[in-house]
């Protein structure tokens, strides 16, 4: 299974009732029947707006991802700093 699935996208229901992507993780291997993953992006809640909506941002963990090379071969280029930036979302 670990060789077939490369990325995991986790969503969660937040306190305001909305669902948001909270983690984007890469499957890095299989060890003693446990799937090993490393987070690439995580959602960090920064507060609650006046309207009650959860405010937050995605934070790149700086993890070096294996799929970047596959994207490059496919003609897609991503800047390395993307994985260390903070991206604000509402």
C-alpha cells in the first residue's frame, strides 16, 4: 500500500463547523508494517474572525519531498522556498 499511495491530504472539521485541509503529508516508506509519513504542509489556526470563522495559515515544514523530482520530470517546477513559506488562508 505504501508504494501505491504517495501523498495524503487530511481534512478536519474545525470549531466553526467548516472543513479545511489540515495536513498534506508524503508517504516515505513502510517499517514493520507501519506506514511512515512526513508532513509537508500543516494548517495552523491563528484565531477566530469577527464572524466566528476560523482563521489560519499553512506552514511549509521544510521537509524535502521525493515527489518534487517527479513533478520536474513532468515539466512542473516548484520553487524550493514554497516548502518553507507561510500561506495565509481564510
